[in-house]
């Protein structure tokens, strides 16, 4: 033992390196073991769903999974197959996986939508936006015609695999462990609890609109945040560096536009899921005969009040138009989207500090900003305006657009605990 201690002391550099390597390896193996325990527990819970008896005449529920293999720097496919796929298969679902990079899938998508009980989107925020766009390409009016009524009733599950997963903050409990976050999201789909989410219809000069679940951003914070990855070599300081170097441009950075908007709309009562039973034949005949013999009533024309549009000219550091999905309130009586106009009078130091906060919460409306609640708005940009919009973290050319709120248009699966918290907060 004395000889071993003497050897370790004489080679202290190698000893220190070996201890660090063993500690790191032990911690890595322990993390893998914990991840396997989480997967096993989730699979056992899913097996309970799969073991439930169903009538022989009832077909298996069909789930269509839209998987983005490019999400999470190309790791999404492996993450899905290791953490989510076994849970879905053990639950007894008939699973069909469609990769979002598959070309020529319009006909296949139509067939799948006609024969599916649920849609599952596996990826990040960009994948959600891409799937909604692909479905709208299949049928241009899928969110604004009779197809909308059918599609809106199909529940949607979201499995967070991407770098940006804003929706997961609304639908699932916070978790620092990626495996636990994915398994919790997949199990929430099996439990069947859903919440209605708003959608923004953003229509520009092109005929085909773009749909967003989170919102639209235009301004300096967004532009600087996109460039943060270029300063990867600065580690945790890369975000501050991107915003700091952004201040070297002309200051203050002004984004000028004309905004016309309508105020919030009153939320109609929710329609009952089950339609009332049809009355007997003799009751229907009696009603028709009574209607036929009764004297016709003169219809009094109702005065239609003109829409009360408001207009303002803005000069802002950043403009954001966001849904209320992040602060979901199931009991509110009005439907609206949040328009945040951030003043262009902030100092360079405030810009750098606030930029880090907006990386975590892109649509936060800081103190001193003008906040507007609207159901519809038209954004007019000066001729020759350059730059880009960020729509659900996807980049689009900046242009004049009309943004329309489609309230409670899609139903997403959520964790039952999160839904109970929403209802409890609304009652208080």
C-alpha cells in the first residue's frame, strides 16, 4: 500500500487525470442507468394502456407521426426511436411514421388525414409550423373551410425533440432531463387530456397563408439572436456577444411601420361535443306542419355595426405578435392576440441584458413597451424595407402582412397535471 501511495504521489499529474476521467465516466454511466430506468417505467405505464381490453368490432386507434429527422442537430430520429416509439407501440396504437423531408407526399397526406385518429408531431417549433404548412398545401382551405371543422377535431400530440420547443412549456411540466421530458410528453398523448390552442393566420403578398402557433417577431432582438450561434466559441457568453456586436450598427435601430388593428372579440360558448339526439318522426312532422300553417313573420333587418379599426404609426426596436398559448387561460371570455411594440429608446447596455432574457422568452413584453390586444391586424411596411420575420422560429422575408387570430382552432394533448393547474388558476 505504501508503494502504491508513493507511486501515485510521484505521478500526481497522471493520478489527477485518471481520477477525473474515472469520475466523469462513472457519472456518465450513472446518467445512462437513470435514463434506462425512466424508459422502463414509462414503458410499463404504456403497457397498462395496451393491456386494456377492447371490443373485437372496434379497430385500433391510428396515430400519424410527423417526424423531423433534422431536429436537434440530426439526433431527433434516434431520440424518437429510443424514447417515444416503444411507448407508442406498447400502448396498442397503430402508428404510421411520416418524415417531414419526404417529397411528393401530398396524396399520401390526404389518405392519412382521412384515416387517422390523432396527429403526433415529433420535433421542435419549426416542425409544428412545417406540418401545419404542409397540411395547408394539401388543402389550401384546411383551416378556413368545412375541412377545418373535421381537422380541428383531430387531436394533436407534440413530442419535443428540437432545440426550440416553446409549446412544451405550455403542455408539459418543466424537466431538465431530456429523456424524462420526452417520455412525459408521449405518455400525456396516451392519457387523452387536451387543451384548445389559438392559431395565427399570416397572409402576405403570396396567396398561400402561413400558420403559426407561437407568433411573429420582427426587430433587432430577433436578428441578434439568430446570429448568436456564430459566436459558439465564446460558450455561455455567445448570446451577450451577439447583442453587443449588434449595437455597432446604426443606433438606435428603428423599425418603422403602420399598424391597423381590431380589438378583442367575445368568446362564444363552447359547442357540446355530443350532438343532441334527433327527435322522433312524428315530432318533426308536427313542427313542419306548424311552421307551414303559421303566418309568416316580417323579418326586421338588423343593423350591422362597422368594424372599429384603429391605426397607429410605430417606430420600434422590435415588434412581436403572439398568441396567448404561453399564458393559456381556459376560462377567459375574450379572444385576442398580444401585440408588443418595444420602444427604440433603450440604451445599449439594456439591449444586451434584455437580449439574454428574450432568448428564453422571445415574446416577453418588457416594461415601457406598448401592449395591444387585437383579434386581427394589418402591418404595412415602408417601401424598400429589408430584414426578416421570425414566424415560430422560422425565417421569412419581411413584407406587408395581415395577421388574423383563429381562436381555439387546434386541440393539443397535454399533461393532466398541467391542465388541472390551468383550471385551478382560472377559478382563483
